[in-house]
C-alpha cells in the first residue's frame, strides 16, 4: 500500500513562526513584569496583595471574553486582520502603563495590553495548521516554549532597569516593533493557497460547538492548566513555609521547573513525530508529571529536588502542544474552523483553570501536602480524556 504523500510546506512558515514566537515571548515578558517589579509597583500604586494579584491576571482576563469572538472573526476575515487590530490596542495599553498611577487605571491599561494576547492565542491553531499542516505540533511546541522564555527573561532582566518606567518603555517598544513586523510580513496563507470561502460568523461557532472532541481538548487543557498554575503559584510559599528554604532562594529553586517546561514543549512534539502512536507517550507524561508533583513535598532539598522539578516541568508541559495541535486535524474542524475551535478551547481552559485553582486553594488552604496531592490527582485525571480522544498521530 502506497504511503500517503504529505503536502510540501512553504519555507516562509519559519518567518511566520518566528514573529509569532517573539510576540508570545514579549507578551509573557510584559505580563510578568508586574511580578518582577512588585516591590516597586505596589508602593507606587498603593495597592494590596489582592489587587496586585488582580493586576497580574488582568491581561488573561480579557481572553475569557475575546477568545471565541476573535476565533470566529479570524475564520471569516483572516487572522492577520483580527490580530493586527489587537496589536494596535495592546501597544496603546502597554505604553499606557507609563501614565497609570492608580489601581483602576493600571487594571484598564493591562486589560488593553491583553487584547492581542487573547486574539493571538485563540488563533495559533488556525495559523499553524495552515502553514505547518502535518508539523503543526512542532510549531505549537516552539510557541509554548516561547512563553517560558518570556517569563524567565522577565524575572532575570527587569531588575537591571534604572526604574519601572524604563522597564515599561523597553517592553512596550519591543511590542511596537513586533507589531510592525506582523503587519509587514505575516500572511494568512502560503503562496498559491486559497482562503476558504467565507460563511456567516455564527456558522463557524455552530460547527465548533458540535465538536465533542474540541470540548474534550479544552476540558483536558483546563484541568491540566489548573494543576500547573496552582503548583507554580504555591511552590515558592511551600518551599519557604513548609521546607524551610530562605526567601531569596525559593524563587530561584521554583524557576527550575520552567527549564523543564521549556524543554518539554520543544522536545515532546519531536519525540511523538517519530512514534507510530502518540497516546502511550502522552499517558506516560501524565503519570510522571503527577508523581513528580506529589513527590515535591517529600523529595530532599538539593540536587534531587532540582532534578524532580526539571522532570516534572518537562513531562508536565509535554502534552500542551500535542493537544492543541490535534484540534485542526479533527475532520469536522480543519483550517477553515480552526480559529473558532481555538477560541472555544482557550475559553474553556481559562475558565476551568481559574475555577479549579480556586477550589484547590479552598480545600487545601496552607496544607501543602494536600495541595500537591490534589494537583497530582487532577494531572492524572486528564488521562481519562486523553484515552477517549483520538491518537495525536492518527486523528480521525
């Protein structure tokens, strides 16, 4: 039996991926400037810890409302137009931080900044499935890794700026330059390929909502993200209050997991591309990640703890690109409806990650062993949905 011939990919896809990865990197860099500069920002704005947390989450908040509409509009008018509008709004919001001197004004400009993040994240499935086709999960892996790089760079470099305003100007200007690059060089489709025939906006959503597999991807991602976000948020506090680690060292130790996440996002798609079936590997990643999360409370400090965090980060991040990449391969979705599908997946993930994170905190409180236990159970629970979904290498 003759092997199915794979489509030839345009070399211009690397330009598209490069710009998108840099835009994702600067979005995470800018968002986590709030965290890196907290000791200066909080006194300047006269805000409480709760208000500070709200500012940190502000760019993500708008995604709950914009993900589905942006995906539908991108399916109809093209992702480039939709994201371009978002970039313009976000550049204004990014520079607006220079003039925000209260909690309310900072919240507003950070939500403005988050617009392009929401529009871009909702449409990466559509863009990558159009340009990378059979290699969509590889592109998605690089995209996921760029977020980790942005967060890490933000923590490492923001203390080097003379003041908060200088840090704001730097990240805002980088976003402005990337916006110009997006407008000049990004294309909706490769040369010679036709844009799918436009349909009424509501048709895109109606098709996607009926796709059970798309819902399962969103639910799986939401539960997994909740466990990851809860783990990342509580780890420094657990190390300080539960394991006796010095405050100055806790953040550095916790950031080691980011290295694992970066490697997992990059390597896992390449590994699965060389496997006949991806599902056994994906199930294995869930088992190892769950064990690593729970073991964090018991592993001795030092080299073993570092190794555990790297392993947990690697296997914890391995499934994200693979799950996202398979959506456009669903027969009922394809590139035509991928924007709306990405919007639905993004909305479900954000809502569930927020809800479950709150539930974990409410149940466990300051009992760190229980917290890590619940996070491990949620991570393992995603195996149920992975088992139900098609194999990532043989999507039907």
